């Protein structure tokens, strides 16, 4: 947290006051009584300049230079240079008056200039686009003239506009001169047309609030119901509601017509309900407005007699109960003590109006005046709202002591915020509130420092700030200011005690006490009424479901019926109707929920769930491949997080950036620099951390091992199209970076590489501070050893040399740990980036031993692992506790120790059983119980992995079912009613805590955010989520880093879950043809010769016209390459013995992100039976000019049959 000044581009007639921009937006929607503003009275403060007041100011910009003073009863502007723009010199009054919509005003003033010139004046919006409400350009000279203009305020009321005089450049340079202004007068001439309202404009009076009360069209807000023997046809036709009643049934509501949506009854509001009604027979019925659920009690009701004559019925009432946003207006036309013949009731002109809003109870919470808003400003009692920060070499010990904040400063550092104390929670600054901040302060040496209140994130701009001189004598500092920015519920009060004027200071102590912030005038604050938060009543996986998956929605709130419907989103047809379950109390959400099970809907398509009285769910899709795009974007997130080479605009869009962090990094505490280019930016920042990367890579490797077919070569990354899984390409880059982080001498692995402090909201290529490699730690070394072993297992079939390099590095890292005792990991002094702290490295060693035992079969690793298990089975798929990775690997290892394996299995099953039981008590199927901590979505995804492990051990599908629900949870089936994956679902995070997203102005796609955190560990969470149930403690705010940050190791377990739980399965994209392919490539001179031999090994014949051979190449000038097929034919084992493909061989080069591939196809449809023959194709390639063919990088070959990859 530090105080950063905003850079602002000024628009025409921008207002600058005393060197800082004053931004005061228009208050939209404000309607006031004319009595608020008196007519024929000057509204401009000190318009005669009889005294000096701070309501008038002036400034120069764009080359303008001037002195603006209030003296001798006038405003005197001595102009040296007019500058380059009209507002190069400006004088203005921007406080103390308002312009009310509908008011007619007159502005007048006296003005003269020592030279003839042109200038402009007017009144404008003091912020935004600075649009003028009135303005004009005039010519002035030495003779004083009276200028006057009348205007009507046609725009919405503005309580803080700016009156301006633009004295800059109007097309010519001018000699130094003086402009004199006096008798500035703004009066309301006629306030009769200023709109009046006794309360907020949301309570509009004397307007019909019943939708379609005249029945001029057919609308779905009107409905009907029959029960208990009632029988009727109720329709909206011919401009009325026509109720053809055959039987009235056995109860009063046996036949009912109702309007159950589109209007609200506000507590304290006085209403009038009226309607026209007639009946073809004389009868009794009832009408009214009632609660639309629960006990359905009426807010107003009456019984009336009706007959053939149309009558106007009218009733007035006051809503005495709490506000109801979804009441129901009803007509009960059932049984009132007698059976009736068939008849028709006609209803029209249903009208409900709010006739008096003055009694409506507002839920606006106003800030109390003259009360200290800073908790523990006297530093007594709980001072947890106070914090401190050091960076750029700043060193200090800051703590409450003896009733004061004592700051023992050893080094002020290299920036003014190198040492900072702050209060970042517990108070709010309301727009247009006038505040006073005061405190006592002293220092053991004379020095300069700054204080203020600022935005606690983003660009950290200050709402108020000042620099002061302090010394041994305690002084009381006081400043008064108006909050001109938008209301901030979580600002930060700061004291910057770093370096000023490049002056390094000796160690000293600054003492602060009696910090007091109070609202001294709230009269101009426009408090917005806090509307009751609306929760999504129907929540489900917003992406959708595979056809054979279990499909559920969770329903909450007041509904009319326990029946739900699934409807086709294309035509609104009902495809399924079912009953909601009995209520389930979900403690973590503090609500009662109901389950809508529609598993039987399997037809691919787009649908929504609807419940009468609650409305519709979001639209979701059913289909075999509904999660394919989600997996690709969740994986592409890793590409967009890459460090080093820039992200191209073609592949990155708004997330493109140039090369970043390619300089060598200094090893902490030394003058040694090493190469560390590459890796992934960890989270919302640009640091690269071995512990975090190792966890993420491990998840991706396990995902690939579980379901390699899910990870194709078309995820739109630079390597796409090289014939290799894009996940393998992504992992290889991280392995190469991890290798750079290993000390080549001793095998230990450095913990991280970052700058000393977190950057501001800038692109990656603009973080140019010194890179620092933090010291070797046991945890980073053991994690490295473990993931190297896992990498060896994957890459040994892909690139044996690379795999051997990984294994060698992993074993060297493990050897480093041999004589190292357990250590506590913390940030070294002067480093404030992500600590990834730990106090126990036993679980990391546990994982490393299992991984290297599987990779090598060496009993020394086995012995270490067995000994560790004997002390207790380690658990968790986190970054700090990682034992489950060791368990997973060991259970897939040959030559297991039976007792060791059994102990692991029992632990996994016991843990999985506890999660199954937890899920039974949560309607959303989440197994977190109430354990919603920082990164709770990581825990949810980890639970999915534990349950998948248990299923793999036992084959019990109950584990698999609960595991799948964890994935449904993160995609929208949760109490917050949001998909936690950016870009997926109609309701998903828009403002993640992620610097590239700040810069792009939109959320990166495919990122899993942290999720609910009941501990409220950032200031915005504290401001907005107090009192929320644990499962609802989530805030889509860019500065809510404790709930809304993204991270590579939150995405990685989601990738694993989607693959391992079969949400994505490309088996239908893989051919079942069994074809053995041998490719022989050799270069003779300037010619590359290749021979392809294809032999069938399965029981299925193939058609050669459906074959496609691909040979992947890179770095080639394909326009210059000549291709020739020398031979293509089938040699059979029996008659007809031979078939040659004459002129039916086709070849073309196809462009990919990674380069090209040569695709060879055959026109002839020749059948080859299993074990009956071999297809041979002999080709050659050379450059057209016969130059060296070295430009072709030898690649890999692949065979496709009928458009599907042959494995």
C-alpha cells in the first residue's frame, strides 16, 4: 500500500483547484422541494470578494502561467502566459451552490482586461466529461462591462457544479495582462418547475404499478390456479381478464386468478387498489394482495358481491408489514357456501397506486456527525485495524505501545512510502461529506513525512494528503476536506515515513496518537438506499451437464408450488416437470434449500429451470462436449500467465504484452546474478514461486496421466499444431524454468524470484524493478525433487534425453536435503512479496521420496518413504501441505510395500468418507462444511481429488458422485449463486484481483477465483460482507484479494478435476483403428527422404481414402519446398498381391501456431484387411533452388483415420 498520484488527462474546461483535481459528479435521480433553494438570492459564495475564501481558486495548465488572487474586493488574475489551450489559465468557484433540475437561473458578473482579448465563462459539471450547463465566449477590454445570461437547468440536479472563467489561448499569443472579475452573482429566478418529491425517486406516486392491468396484451405476470374440485378457463382476451368458471370447487380459492410479479409493497406506503368487475350471475368472491408464499396471509383483502353490472371496486390501505418485493394480487372465485352454475367473471382496469410515500421507512444508514470514525485512534484495546508496511529498503518496528503508535525507524528506504503505518478498515468516506482529520505527532529528529487518506488499491490515489515537518515537540495536525470522489467503504488512512528530498535519516522514532476522523457536515451527502440484496433463487452448474450426468438445481426462497419445470431455451417448451425435494438446512449458507433433480433430461440442447414465484435459472447446456471450451480456457490461463517472451496480440488479445522479466536476477544478499527467464506469473502479481509452480505442474501431470485424450494440440497457444499435446508443451516450459532455479553446485533450489515489493496495476512488461532470487529452502527443494520425478515419468516416452535431465536434477535436489534439518520458511528482510511460508518440510520430503522411488525403483527412496508413512500418513493436495501427492504416486508404483500401501488406502478412504458425510448436510453438495478459508475453492477442488482417489481404490461410485458435485459447485451450484470461473456462466466474476485484468479492463477468461472466505481478510470484504454466512462471504471486487484473486495452483486442480472426473473426454475424437506406423527420415545432400509404412494390428479393416498422414515441421520456408511422392502402394500377403496409387497421392502444407505440417492423403478407396498387407509411401522434399534443406526441423508424425487421431 502506498500513495501514488493519479495521472489525469484534462478535458475541455476541466477544473483544477490548488494543484489537485476536484471531481464531484452529478447526483443523478435527486428530486427536491423548491424550498431548498431560495429565489433571488446570490448563491455564489463570496461573489463580491470582500474577503478571501477557499471557494475560489485558479490554476495554469498546458503552458499557462498566472497568479490568481482575491484582493481589494475583486478577483485579480495576473496572466504571464495564456498557454496552449482555452483553459490554459482558469479561475473557478466549485463549492457552496447547486443547480436544480427545472430551475431557471441568471448568472451575472463584472469583468475587464488590461488588453483587448477573448475569453469564456460558464457553469459545468465538475468531473466526468465536464459538460457545460451554460457557457459563452465574450470579448473584454479595459472598460468594465456587466455580463448577464439567463438559463434553465435542463440536466439532472447537480449539487456541486463549477463556475469557471477560461482565460487561456483563443487563437493568439498575448502579452502579460490582468483580468479583473467582480460581483459574480448566480440567482434562482424561478423555482416553480423544480421537481418535488418527499422521498427517493424510486417511490413514484400515482402511477399504476400492476403490469398489464388493462389486459391490452397477453402477459405472463398474470396467472391462474384451480384446486379442490375447481374448474375454470381463465384467459386474457378482448382487453380484459375473462374467467369462464365451470365449477367453483370446495374452497374459496378453488378458482383463483392472480398477478404475482412486477410490483412491490413498501412498508409505510399508503396504496389504493381499484378494478372493474362483473359476473354473468350474482355471486360472492374475494380479492386482495397477499404474501406469495409461507402462510399466504393477506396485506389487504375484502369480500364483495358482483353481478352482471360492471362495478368499480376501490380500497385504500397502508402497508404495515415489512416491504414485500414479490407479493401477489389475487381474486378468489371459488366456493363461498353454495354451488353455482357455470358462469363468467370479467375483470379489467386493475390499478394499484402508491398514493403517499411519505411514511415509507427508508433503510438508508447515515453516517453520524462529530463521532470519531477511526477505531482505536487512541491505540488502546484492539488495534488490529492498524497495520504497517516497509519496502525499497525501509526498515522499522511499528507497534502500539503505551497508548500511542510507536514507529522505530531504522532506515527510511528509497521511496516516501518505504516506511508506512496505516489504518485500512472500519470506516467509510461518503461522497460530498465534509470531514476533519486530526492527530498528534512527534519525532525524535526533525524530518518531513506525509499523511492522508487514499484509495486502498488500484492507483492508490489520495482523497486528502499533505506533507508536514515534525520534531520532538508534539503537534496537533488538523485538516478539513470534502470527499469529492465516489463513496469508498474501505479507504486507507496512511502515514508515509520513508525518504523525502533524497535525505537519508539516522535511526529515529515517530510517535502518533489521538488519530481522529469525523464527519463534520453530512448535509450534501446523497445516501443511496441500500436495496435488499437479491440472491439467485435457482442455482446450478451454469455451464451445463453431460447427457448421462446427474443433474440438479438448488432452489431457495418463497415459491408458490413445489413443482419445477425444465424448459427448452429455444422455444420455452416444457421438457420435464418434477417435484422439489423436502427442505434441507444448509448451515454454511444459513438457509433452507430444495433440490430439483432433472437427471432424466438427456437430449442435447439449451435449457433453463423454472419455479413458479421464483422465475428462471440461468440457461445451461446439455451435451457431450459442453466442458471442452472451459478446459481449454482454464488451460490457456497458464499460457497467458507465462513470463519471459511476450504474449502476442493474435493469441493474447487484450492480455498481450511485450517481453518481460528477462534480465538476470540477483541472488539475495550477494552480488551474484543468474538467468531465471521463464516460468508462470503466480497469481494477481508477477512473482514466480517454486513451491506454487511445483504444485501446479504436479496437478497438470496427474491430469494428463488420468486422461491424455482430453489434452489435444489445439488450445491456441504458440506451440499448437506441433503434433504434441499443448499441456505437455506448457509443462515443458515450466520444467525448463524450474531447472534454472536450482543451484548447480549443491542441488538446492531457490525459493522464488520477484521484485522486492508487489507492483502497482501495470502490465508485466512494465515491472522493471530489480529481480531478486530468494534463498534456497527445504520446501522448494523437496517440491522440485518431487515434480522432477513426476516429469521424468511423463517425458521418458516423449523425449528421453529431457526426461533424464529432469531425473538427474531431482535426485541431486533430494541429495541436498539429506543433512538438512527441518526449517521454518519466511520472507527475508526487505522482501514483501508472497512468502509461501512453511514450518514443516516433512510432507514435501514425503512426496519427493515417493516420486523418485517410482521414477528410479531405488530402495533408498522407498526406505525413506516407508519410514515417513510409519510416522503417520501425510495428506492434502495443497501448496503448503502436499502429502497426498506422495500417496497418489506410491499407489501407482510397482513393488509397493503391502503394509505401507494399506495404511495409505485406509487414510484416504477414511478421509473420503468424512467428505461424503459432509456433503449430505449441504444442499449444494459441497463437502467444505463451514471450512471456507482463503482459497476455499482450492480446498473444494482438492476434495474432488481425494474422492477420486477413493473411487480409484474402491470402485465405489458414491465417492465419484460427490467429487462431481465439487466441480458443479465452482461452476455455479453454490450459495453465492455465481460461477467462480471467469467467462463461464451468465453470472461469473467480472473484477478478479489480477493485475493483467486491471490493465485489460476485463476479466481474464478461464480463471478460478479464490472463493468464499469467512475470515474477511481484506478491507473490502470487511466492508461489504460483515454478517454473511460462511458460504456467502464472496465479493466480486478487484481489491478483495482474499476472495477474488486468481492463482496458477487454483486453476491446476480444476484442470485435473475436469480431466480425471471425465467432464472432458475426447474418446470419440480418437480413432479405434489399430495402425502401426513406422517413419524413416534421412537427409541425403539437399534432399530429405521419408518412408512411411502402415500396418494394421487390430481386427478392423481400413479404407485408404480415409487416411491422413501428418508430418510436423518448424522453421521452414514452405513456399520454397518442393514435394515429390516417389512411390505409394499396398503389398498384400495374398491375391491381388499389390496395389499402386498412381496419381491419387495428395500433399499440402498446413499452417499452425507452431509452424506447419505436411498432410498426405490418398484418393483411391482401397480396403486393407488386418494382417493382410502393408501400405508404403516414399517421399522426398527439397528446396526449389536446391539450397540446403537444413531449415526443416525434424518433427513427429501422426496418422488420422476418418478425421480421428490414431493412438
